[in-house]
C-alpha cells in the first residue's frame, strides 16, 4: 500500500532554474495539498485541489504553480527558483468526505543555491 | 478555523504516560480536534481526532473537556520512538484545510 509518493526525495537547484515536484496517491482521494516547511517551523499550505481540474491557492502560493489533470497526480512547479524557496515540501491527500485525516508523503528536500 | 495553543516542549520518561495539552478556547461546535506528529522531518503522521467524546485508538487516547476548550493527547506508555513534534489542529467538519502551528516537541528520555 504505497499511499502518497513524492519524487524526488532531494534536489539542489541553481537560482533561476525550474523544476517539478511530483506527487501521486493511490487511495482515490479527491483532495490533495502541497505544504512547505521551513526549519523549525510548522507546515504552510501552498496550493490545494478538491478534484481533477480544480486548484486553489493556500497561504504561500507565490512562486509556485500546480495542475491536477488526474485524481492520482498533483505536481508542483517552480518556474524561477529563488533561495527563499529552499524548504522541505510535503504533499498530502484526503478523502472528500468530512473529518477524514490527511495522509502525507515523505517530503522533498529542496535547496536552491 | 480556531487557533490552538500548545507548550513548546515537554519531556517524558520512557515507559511512562505522556500527556500533551492543547488549548482551543475559540473552538466552534462544528470543529474537530486533530492530532498529528512529525518525527525528525518525516511527513506528518495522523494520530487521532475527535469532536466532543473521548477517543482511543491503537496509538493514543484523546481527552476533550466538556466545554471543548481544551484537550489532552495521551500516549499511555511512551517509547523513545515517540520523540517527535506533536501538532494539535482544529478543523471544521466540512472544511479540509489543516493549519499547522508550532507544535510541542516531546522528548522521551531513557
């Protein structure tokens, strides 16, 4: 039972480069989320999706883009990497009905130099 | 969603019960209390949640006061592997977004 899978686990980017963080889930969850976590801090919501074709901004969306073409996949795109985007990125998913917990992936550790 | 207040850190002896408090004095009637933990920068792990009744599962117990303004997460026999940051989160039943605070760093000592 894979749950939420994130790739890559680690990545180093140069300033101005772009990349896509991949997230896929095999639980048929409609709701998916992207969070970032800076050192010593709690998680902050970047973007979320309530179903294929529907996305919305969270607390800290600037510098990121998302798409949701399938139920399973929710990639996060960094177009012009900046040092401020150095962080650990977590993807999560949950079923669409209320009060169900979110399931998290193991994270992508991204450094921008 | 209502905000929560947790102690920054706590210590517990291995084998003893760990009692982690959380204040959520502005909680409304349709908001659940959730607990997650994060072990050494891994992805957060769901522990338990409840609305107004006490809850127990294989990981922990959740005690919610009658006025619902505070709750306590209980790990009955803490082990070294329970050392983690524990997050108390209040969320509406119909909403899906979690708002993470700073959490409580629990250190279980041998």
